[in-house]
C-alpha cells in the first residue's frame, strides 16, 4: 500500500498505477470521446495537489473526484447550454410496463431479467452516451460508482435538489433509451440468433 | 397527492421507488409507498425491476483498461 505521507513522485506513480483502470473506466462512462485526455488531465491535477490526499484508503475516491471536477470544468468550457428535459417528456415512461405490454421475449419466463442481460457493457455505454451529460454524470456516479448524492452535488458543484431531480429524469431517460436502443439495433434479435 | 383515504396513485408510488430504495424519502412518504405496495401488484413488479436494474447498473462499473492504454498513462505519470 502506498504511504501517502511519502509524497514523492515515485509514491504518486505507485498510487496512480493502482487506480488507472478505475479512472479510465469512469472516464469512458462519462464521455464518448476523449477518455484518455480526461484521465491525463486528472492525473496532472492530482499530482499537483498530492499533498491534499489525507488517507491511503481515500486514494481511489480522491482521484475519481478530481477526474469528475475536470469533467465538470470541461463541460463548462464548452459553454453549451444543455436544456433540462421537460418532466412530462420522460415521466410517464416505464420500462417495466413497456416490457410487459410489448413482450419482446415471448419465450422467456424471466422477461425483465433476460432483457437486461441482453445488454453488453458496450451496449450500456452506448445507451449512456445517448443521455445529455447533465443526466449521465449523476446516474453514472450514483448507480455505477456508488457515490452518495451529497458527494455528487459537491463534485459537480450543483445544488443537491438539482442532482436529485436530474437523477430522477436520468433514470427515466435511461430506461426509455434502453428500450429505443434495443429496438433500433435489433439487440434482442442478436440474442435470439446467438 | 393522496386521496381521502391517504392512498397515493401508482404514478406517485413509481416516481418515488428509487428514492424509497435509497431510504431517501421521509418516513411519511415511505409509509405511503409501503401502503400502496401492500395492495398494488403492478407497483410491486416495478419495485422488483428497479432493484434488478440497480444491481445491473452496479455490475457495469467493472474496472477495465487495455494494456496499451495503461502503458501510455504510466509513461505520462513518469514524465510528470
């Protein structure tokens, strides 16, 4: 284990090396292109503020937090206003009900489970990339990386209420995009054939 | 929104299910959702699917990195 009291370049290299897979995976869930650039910028920021790391056990979340800060700043630099989705546009969609009504896997006894299992990690990533970043990031950080909502609000510098609202809309949008993606790509037909 | 018996409609129950699973709603709202679930089979199905989808999402976070990408990052850190 890296001793963070020893803040040499060598100790940073050892620490970073152990966390590279986690950082890169998170970056690929946050951005379609530029995951490597995002990780490199995060590593640069982390090295410059190495002394702020308080405890060995916090190294992973600390690096991820820096990466999310860099991601947030990149979004701001784009100066692109992302419009909030109207509530009613996503509120009424239920993947659970849609599956019951449309029954896309008529021979399945465990329809909902089998439907989810048809999605590979790359399919899930493609679905995530269909979401605007303001919905994608909270969803990824909460349900894939396990950050608490308060922590997400701090990392994204966004009020907690806004994060909660975006999580709700992001979940709904994710469900509706899962359905649309499977329809458009013939995902379930692929599963049936193989 | 509740009716005169204090019951909430399916739309309200479903809207709160993920927060219900996170224990992120008030005890009063939790009791309303519990009461709704006690008689609504469809929303019980929604709840089970929400649990399954959450578990599914959690499995997507596996840390993976191609060896060549890792090697580039390690060279980058060496050059800092």
